[in-house]
C-alpha cells in the first residue's frame, strides 16, 4: 500500500479512556505499554512511571535521553511528594571562563551548555523510596527495546530529521558521535523502521544493576569525564559523583476549590500558579470568547514577567515563593488587566518557574513525571559507545551578574519542565502535564481552566485549541481557534499569528480518579499520545 503517515485529511476524535487496575499515559504507545507491563508484573504506579520514563529515552530519543533532567510529583500513602532531579552547572564553569573563550552568550549546542544529568539518579531515588520491584526488572522493557529494536513513530521520525539538520551544521569532531549513534549509513530512520540502540541498552543495564553507581561513580562517569577533558568541556566525574536528587515540598494555589500543585523553583511551575492566582478573581462563563482568551493571556504574561525575573536555583532566589503566590499580590497583578493588551513587566512582591507521563495503580498511588534534554536531543553531544545524549539546559542561564539566573558554578538554572497534580479537599484528583519548553505553564493554565471553569472531560481539555504568549504583545494560536476570537484579540492590541504547525503548543497527558475510584484518562492529539489501561 502507498500512503503518507504524515498526512491526515480528516479530523479524528479520541474518547476519554477508563480503567480500574492501572493506567499509564504518555507520548509514545510503546512506552505506555512498558509501564502497563510493569503494573501487571506486580509493580506499583511508581515502578510503572520509571519503566515508562526509561523506555521513552529509547523510543523517543528526540525529546529526552540518558542525559536528561527530571521532576516528579508522587501521590503515595495519602501524601504528595516532590522530587527535583534536575542537575547543576559544573563546578569548573563560570561567566569569566566563557567570555575568555570568546563566547558572547551561552551556546545552544556543544560541550559548553551541558549540565549534570539528573534523570538516572531520579529513577534510582524513586525506586528506592517507593518502588516494589527491583530496578533491573523495572528497566527491562527499555533494555529490550534498545537491544532488540523498536519501531519509529511519526512524530519521532519528524523530530529526528529536524535534529539531523541542526547538528549537521555544527562544526567540530565532538558532534560526530551523535551521528555514530543516531544515524545508520548517514541516514535517520524511516517511518516504522525497526531501530536498535545497543550501547543505550548496555548503559541502562549498568544503571539497573548498580542502582546508578556505574553512571555517577563508575566506568560511565569515567567515560564522561574523559570526553569532556578531550573536547575542552566543563562536566567532570567530580560533578557526577557529587550529585543527588532533592525531595522537595510541592507548592500550590487553590483555584476555585481545587488545589493545583507544582514543583517549587528552580522549576517554572510557579509561573502557572501565579497565573491561576490572578485568574482566580475572574468568573469565566464561556470558553470561546475573546474576553476569556484575553484575560488568560494577560494573566500568563504577568506571571511570566515575574517568573523570568525571580525563578532560579531555590538557594539563590531573592523572593519567597509564598510572597509571589499570596492572594493580595495576585489581586494587585489582576488590576493591571484591562481591555487592551499590555507589554508585561515584573511586579514587586516585596510590597504586599520534553517528555511527560503519568501513571496510576489500584492501590491509590499516582505519579506525575517529566524529563527532558531541553532542545530535542539536547546539546548534540553523545558520549561514545554509551548512548548517552546530554542536555543543553545550561543555555537557560545568562551572563547578567545582577540577574537571579546568572550563571555560577554548581547552580541550578531556571527550568522549563514541570509536572502538575490536582487535589481537592486533601485528596488526590490526579496527575496532569503539558510538555514543551516555555509553553508548559501556559498549557497547564489552559488545561486546568478547561477542566474547572468549563467542565471539560480530560480528553476534551487536552483537545481544545491552544494559544501561547511569545513576547511583548505577540501571541500565537492554533488554526482551530475561532476567527471571531482572533479578530477580537487583534482589536485589543494583541499581535496574533496563526500557526499551521501545532507541535509547539505542547503535548499533554492526564489521569483523574473518579468519585467511584476508577481511573479516567486523556492523551495528546498533537503527538503519538497513548493510554495503556488495565
């Protein structure tokens, strides 16, 4: 048969999915099934989340990998726990050293923007604290796919090709290992091609067998150290051996009766909560009006202005989170929203914040989990014969010594990836998330308002057309946004651009527990989203 897997002439509808014993939702069917396999083997939701996350590094290497960072919100034993498994900048890096290299800004690609990877240590920490099965069993589906092969899905193929074009323009021998690992005879995989990552499998096995010791203190750490010394980078074995994830207390705001929970800074979940805090004062009756879109966009702009100014490593923040989330501050910011679009500025709180997955089991445990290499495959740096593609998260720092997020040694940067979790009256409602760089808090706000203000089901809340603020008065909208709304926004002073490519508007997943105790899930139509259910 001759057909084009990239072409879809007609709209398609997904139904909300229900289950009871377990559910895993993520952006790739193979990864979702891996999580379900672990549930059926006697694992809990935490085991399933780790299995899915590890599998995503194999079957969707275009968005994450063995050099990723990660965050998780875990509902276990009637309490919500937060894990920050994002990495630090290397001890040996500094603004002065980069300027001496002639770098006027932190580059996107190469050895310079690489941070200490946190995700593998995050898997280990989750497994030790909450898991039921040995890590070797939990990672076995990912190891099998890496060694025996996986079929390449549509969105993964498209993003793989985009990465090829980017790295093909980069100069330097250090980039050739990406091509050695992720191309065959100089080519990327075809749609549906069976693809193997044998070195990736070996590294996953080493992580599983040693509970991460080989990665952070053993032979893998030696390989990473050797590579960065050879190519004049900054990451070292000292950085790796000093790393450990942090358990953190989740932050939240109550939005119209529901507690919306996020990871505290250095993540940008605070941005979503600040926007919801502002929107709390509005009574939205209708979704598809220019006024509704306008108020949501303006609230998001104001929240981002504060987030970009204040969010960084929690040890370096100059303002407390509770000041930014207090109702009085939200009310003061709300007063700035009028009928016309504004160019946002940060407020003064002293006067009054990729792949995503979620999993749930029959025991009541639920996990909201996200991990990322940042820009697709990340830095373009792959450690030879390991399958480890490293992130470029250090690019988020800046050189401004007066800015909270200025680059320093051993510092966490403003981080875009954020898991979300919804609660009501102290009980779990469920995990949700929308991945996609600075779209993420915007996606969180839109999905939550769809659920709470407009009473949408999980699938409908994810299907609804999205907008995103870019900068100043510039916004982008999906083609499905009604024309009368676009015209209304233009009249209010917004600079509106309709984007044919919906890939930049985030990719979300959601699982909610019903009042009857069953599970209800929605998945993303903008990618290869899938729900595996039991």
